[in-house]
C-alpha cells in the first residue's frame, strides 16, 4: 500500500512516558485431558445425526473435583473442535474466569459445561469462536446468561491532525455487514497473534486503513490512564462478546493539502474484502457524527485525560 511521504508530519514528538500496565497474571492453568467420543446426552436422534459426539474434559484450579465437560455441537468437525479448545481465545477466557475479579474467583459460581457451537478460521488461525457456557450461581441454583462470541483483543487509534488552527479527526467508512450499514469509525483491527503487541498492531492498522505511517514513540495509550482493575482495556459489548480494545491517540501537524488528499481516499486490503474510504471531520463535531463505540470511548478518555493534565506535552 502506498504511503504518504513522512514530510506531512514534520514536527517529531518527544518520547512519551506511558503509565505502566499493572496486568494481573496467574500461574494457574487449566488441566487439560484428551478429548474423547462418548454417547450423547439425548435419548432419541434422527437418522441424519451422528451417533456420537465429541467431548473433552478439563479441571480448573478453582473447582478441583468438579471437571468441566466441553462438548461439540452437532455438525462441528473433530479438527474444528480441537482447534477451538486449543485456541488462545478459549484459553484466555478460562484464565479470565479465575483471575482476580473473575466469575469463579470467589467460589460463588461454578462452570459445569461448555458447548462449542462454531469456529471461523482466518487462514490458519481462529478468528471467531462461538460457544455456550453453563455457569451456575450456587445460591440460587440458576444458570447465568452464558452465550459467548469470542474474538479476542483489538486496537483502535484516535488520530488528530492540526492544520491552520483547526483539529481534524481521521476516520474510516466501512461496510459493516452485522449492522447492515456503512459505519464511520476509528481505524481499528484485531491482534494477529498472541504476543499482545497493541502499539505495533495499531500502527500497522493505520497504515493499512489510512495509508500513512505513524511512529511508535508518538503513540499515547489512552487506556493506560484507566484503573488497574480494568485491565487497561475497554469492553464495547460485554453482554455477548469478549472483545477488549486498547485505545491509542496520535497528534500531529500537517499542511491543509494533506487533509484534502486524505479526504475520500480509498484504502484497505482489497484482496481481503476491505472496502474502506478515509473520512476527515472536524474534531469538535466528531462526537455527534458517529455511532461507533470505539470513537466515543476514545473521545471520552481523551477529554478526561486532557482535563486532568495526564497527556504528555506535544513537541
């Protein structure tokens, strides 16, 4: 993808001191057992239905002696089932359950079964994982809502460019099939690996979606200003999705012709079906112009951090 020359950002920014992330980690990991084929729970089955179902058993440190059954939904292949339970998405979800503040941490609830319902592959890795977890509240004996759409961590960047005394926000306009609409939103993307390189991913996504290069040292981690209990991430839809997003800020000065060149520019990885147009809007109008939760959360954190004097000085 063609990049704009570096000259549009002539004023280098000083190295930024980022607040340290205090991410709690646990050395306890689930004990995994070999998955097997067992008789299904239902008594009657149609002729088109397989006579066996895939199952897997795990033991969690917080509920030893109470193994958790992992079951494949009808139609899920052996390889899909194996990929799902061995994926970083599923392992991270299990780890979150037992982490400090996790659902199973205080012993009031127990996980009894997980039904793996669907796996979507992005090349050789799992992009999306759909499953249903049976988590029981011990006081009431009732199940809590447990349908999960797992897609893992992601990043988004609030890019603010100042030109001739006006601050502009750089957005993308993309086809978003789940909403049935074109959506105006921040440049954003999923992490491609398990290394947790949020800053590097943010820079790469801007290059792919906007066509400009941002220096790593110029990025400000907005979510690092949150309390440690948040994990320094935001959850846009925690009622059904595990997605956690790191929000970043970039500020720069450009000539007006750069704003003109970016407006309406077509970008994205066309071979991957990304049909993206760059949209430039005055920052003061941004909060009224988009339904995108990433944008509105980034604006809120940016404004509060600016109010409290937490942002590093621009050079």
